[in-house]
C-alpha cells in the first residue's frame, strides 16, 4: 500500500486559519460509506442523522498550553520546547527547537526563572527528556507561561485559548485538540441528549505523532506513536448497550475511534480499561465497535486519511475530498466537518 495512494490536491487558501465565531456554524459533508453518495449540509443538521438509542462517543481530553519559550541559561540563546508526554517526577518527553543546542546537561529558563529545566537525555527521533523544577503547581505555571500548540499549518495567532478546546474538555494531557469535537456547543449536545441519544465520554491524550507525516513509501512500515487512553465502566456500559440493542455507535473524531477500537475485545465488547495504544488503522481494517464517524478533513497522505479510508473506502473518500475542494470547504483543525455513516 503506497502512501501516494492517499494524496489529493489542496489549495492552500482552503486551510482554515481561524475558528468560526459560532462553533456549530461550520458546514457538514455527509458521506454514505456504502454508496459514496455525498450531501452538503450544516453542522447543526447532524441531529437529523442521529437516532434515539444511538451512542455518541466523545473524547474529553484537554489540551495543555504545551508550548514554552525560554532561553539557555549559559548563553541566553532562545529556545522553544513542546511538551509531548509526561513521565514521572516532573520529567517530560519534549520536542526542542533548535535541538542541536539542547544536549544533555543543558539548563533552560522560562518566565524569568518561574520554571527551569535540565535536558537529561536524548530519546527516539531526537526528542529530549527534560527534568523541570519550580515552586507551586506545575499546571498553574504552565497556564501562565505556555501557549497552545497549534498545528504548523495554522499561521494566525489564536485570540482565545478556549477555541482550541472542546466544550467538554476535562482531563489535562493533550498536545493537540480532538478537533472533530470543536463543532459541538453545549446547547447542541443537550439537544442530542434530549433526542434519546446516549453520550459516552472516553479519554485519549492526543500526541503529535497523530499528525506526523508518513515518511515511508510503504504504509505498512509506518510506526505510530503510543498515546494514553481511558475508558470508564459507565462509558463501556453505554457503548455495549447501544450495540446490544441494535443501535449505532458514532465516534466523534479519529481519537475516539482509535480509543474504541484499541480498547475493545475481538467481539467489539467494551470494558473499563486504561493503557497505551499505538493502533494504526488503514484500509483492510475490520471495525469492531464504530458504525459511523464525525470527523474533519485531514492532511494529504496522513494516517488520518488512511483511517477514514478504512471506514468508507479510499475511492469514496478521495472523491468526497475532491468535491470538498470544488465546493470550497474549510480544511483541517478549524475547518468544516464530515459525517461518514
């Protein structure tokens, strides 16, 4: 399976640089995964595609302001640190720019000394392990000093930090937002509940590995980074109940999808569980849990395009993307949405 099989043409001006004023004001492309038929709707029309007894699964992870700007203690040279994964004892796996200046033993200073760090090791792909030192509560210091780690294709400064969080974000830990959920308002979610649709919350802390380009020609040689996930007994019960009664499980986002598919047994049964997953879903994969997916439009040749192609078929997905370009849909994190059902 060649990575070029998942390429498509995208004019740069269609990459959404800012979130819409109204979260639910985006457009919605509806793709029938069996026939490839496409409908053009608005996101609030999602209600007409949900049915009582269905279970909508959302990822309640919260993005941390994981981007820190500081200096090297000895030379005062500027340095940028992106927090990727919390280890133990205030040690984080990070991405440092410029990396060459961050050898083990390098001391870093942020916010005039409010936070300091020392590079203690270099791990896979050149990531650095940094031991942080501070007084007080790390999350509060991060809130003061850190910036939201927006994807590199977004060039505009984010005016409101909350617009890169879902309205149901709960547990700190992500380096990127589960962006399909950005379209939901509290009011819209209440309407979903009032219809008799169950809402199950799972957690997957999104790492930047999700967005890393596939650098190998053969898709099967690509290695996914592992991400931490949690499924509560309550969420498992809701999902199993929907399946048992012949209703659908609809995942909001590829992160919810990966959580469900990683956490279920061979028969698609869910249970209370937490752990790490590096599940990679590409065409040929047999879905065990999800029946439908609400998602955004993804980067060419990305693992996320491969995931949606596994659900709806590569030809159907690429044709839908072609139409989205023609119809000037907005792409990527702050872009429009797609329902695959």
